[in-house]
């Protein structure tokens, strides 16, 4: 749903800097002197995580490191990579614990709870939210514990406890009013509290809407609008965008669809990449609004756009289900029954999995859209018309053939994977037991020569031998699992330079630096899994983190490239073999 209050203020960093052009060969040099704040600003301006990836290789103060993890995690949420975002929030939680920073731990646990909710893992979401609550008491007196308590109350909203959600926000808003009465407030602090109040007013308005208290919602939105217009007239604020969305929702739930549409359309037309979630929500509301106005072409357009985008939103309203519902209804009205049946089948499958009729029908119960109740009946009627015995038998025959082919294929693939894994494991065992061979290398000619003339091998010089010995000791350790490991990092550790080290690895290891490090990490995690059975129970994302990879996908690709099989195939093999 909305980016929550505390995260909002942590996002309000500096204004973006002058435009730069990235050149691969000059990137590190051009970024070397930038502060963390400047790197984060450039990541936002160019919507490019290369700046944050670069930042992670540098050493920062504890506060800066905490800020980096938080910013990177939130960018990953905006990009839809929730698993990677979870990894960074867990890092933030661990680092916050190490530095005794309750704010970072609170933000991390709350964000983890919200991500689990997006993934429909409601049990894990509840655990994370409840783990965040005790940290509120550790905040110093002032505005921060009020905002933290408001953050936590989002848990009530997600679970449909709107009365409790409203009660908490009203109490916290009153506390902000009391803070504003102080004559000792500096201008910056006053503006911070005012912006907090505007944000809480928008959240309150949303709570009132879900409770069908439209007059109160309108009053709360007017208060937020007044604060923004009086105190922040020339600033582009996230709260301002939220206010526009909820204003549209107010007219929508009052069934004034014509008035609601321009608000939603304005959000859809925003060019900023950081508002994808709001745009997705606005598209779903547009699909419903146009359907109610009987403009089925526009309804289908926005519904299908939302179905294709499929952003996982933390909200009591299930936007994915609404997009599917109105894609079906509009297709049916337009006479495209094949498309209608396609969307209705997906809807019913997910509705059964959700098993929450109240939440699934929440929006339509408010706007009294009685047609949505016909969805199951329509699908059953069409199924009866088309389900004669001949087609059923043909379908079953085709299914049996496909299943037979699939089973045969799976068995063959299983045998082939088992063979590859066994060969790879034998290779690892041989590498352990066989004595190290004398290193000899053929000097590669700088120009083309006659291939018929043999090239005499040469012995490595003393400097190379010393460096190779250091490299051997490095391989026997675990330093390569450090996520910050890079060519420059290792060169510094081995007391050499990057050019010499790169040439040595290419010559004697016969691979580039990235493949070399990834290969060491893969061998390391394979030994861990093989020798410590508990590792078989861990998620692949955790195995990736332990071995030094930044994400599940990068780990899986490197694993397959290095071994010829996937992590899942290897884990299945071990479970079968034990």
C-alpha cells in the first residue's frame, strides 16, 4: 500500500544533482569521491542501482551503512524484487542489533512484515509486525515514537480492524497537535511535525473510507490539503500523491465515478518511476470506474494493464483480484467469451486459494456492484454448454499422453542430472586428494603466428610463485564469501595490484576474476551442504547470502554455470542419496 510514515521521512534525502553520463571504463573513478548521500541521490535520479552496488563496496560509518541497506531495500521493493529486499532488511535488522539502533531494527522488522503480507504469507507477516512493537518504547520522547506507533497501527488496517486503526491514528494525531503548541519549536522541527500530520490525515482518511465514514474522510483530506498548500506549496511530496489517490477513492466509494476518474488518471500519468505502486492501484480503480460507467473498452484496457503489471501491494484491498474480476466482466460485456472465461478461471482459482470472501468482495460490497456475484454462475453455465462427453474423452486422452511424456522426460532428466552431479562430486574429491601439479603456462603470443610451430612453455617467475601461494591460502579460507569481495579488494589483501592479479588468475586459473570467485563460493557452499545436513533445510536465498552472493538469481546462475546443475537439483539429489 502506501510507503509508511517513517520510511517516507527517511526517503526525503537531498535534491538530485547535475546530470552525468556513465562510461563503464570510468565509473569507479568518477564515483570514488562521492559521499553516500550523493550516490543515493544519483541512484534515484537515474533509477539505476549501479550507484548503490558501488556504494556497498566502500566503507561507511555505522549510520551510513544502515542508511544504505534501507535505501537499497526500498528500491528493490519498488522494482518488485521482494526476496532481495527481504535480504537487505534482514541485514539492516542484524546491523541495527549490532549497533544497538532500535530505529533501524523497528524499520527492518516492520518492513519484513509488510513484504510477507505482499507475498500473502500472513503468519510470517504477523510475527514480524509483533516483533517490531517493543522497539517503540525505546524511541526518545518527541515525534518519533508517535510516528512509530502510527506505523505499527498499519498492522490493524491490513487485518481489516479499521475501527482500531482509526482510533490509534486519531490518538497519535492529537499528540502531534500537542507538540505543535510548544513555543520552543524550531522552524525545521515544526515543518517536520506538520508534514507528519498531513501524512497521518491522509492515512486517517483511508481508514474512514474503509469504514464508510465519508464525511470524516473528506474532512481529514481537507486538513492534509490545507497543510500542504500553506506550508509546502512548491514542493513535490509523496504525501501529495497519496492525497490525490485517496481523494479519488473518496469519490469512487461515494459512487461518483466521473469525478473520481481524473484523480486516478493524474496518478497514472505521473512520469516519476517511484510511484509504480500508486499507478497500479489507480489503474485498478479506473477499470472499476469505467465499468460502472459502461465504458467497457476503457475498463478492459486498464484491467488488462493492471493484470499484466501485477504489483504485489500491502493493502486490505486485493488489487490483483479486482483487476482479474473486471477484466472478466468487461470482456463478457464486449462479447469476448474466450477472454472472459480465461480471466474468470484465474479469478476463481485465486479466490479459492485466498479463502477470504469478505476481503475478496470488499470493494464491490461498498459500491453495491451486484453483477460480480454472477461470476461463478456464468462460468459454470458456460462449462455445462461446452462439456459434452466427446470433448471430455479427447481432453483426457491428450492429458494422459502429455503426462506420460512428461513423466518419461522427467525421469530421463533426473538420471542425467544425477550423473552430472556424481561426476562433479567425484571431480571435487579428486581435487582434494591429488597432489598439486607443477604450474606451467604457455605464453600467449601478442600477434598471430604459425600454428605449426610449437610454443615452448615457460616457468612462472618467483613473484608469480609467491602470489600463487598467497592465492592458494586465500582459497583455503573463507574470505571469498565476503559480499564486498572485488578484484581491487583481493589485490589489496594479497599486497599486489589489480592488473597483476587479473593476469595471474586469467593465466593460471584460466578464467576471469568473477568466475574464479563464484567458483570458490560454489565449492564452499556445496561442502557446507554436503557435510552439514542442516544446510539442506535452508532456503536457496539464504544459501546465496551465506556464500557471498547478493541475490538468489545471481547465485542460481553462477551455480549452474560452475556445476552444470541448479541448486534445487543438487539439494534434491542429496535428500535422495541420504
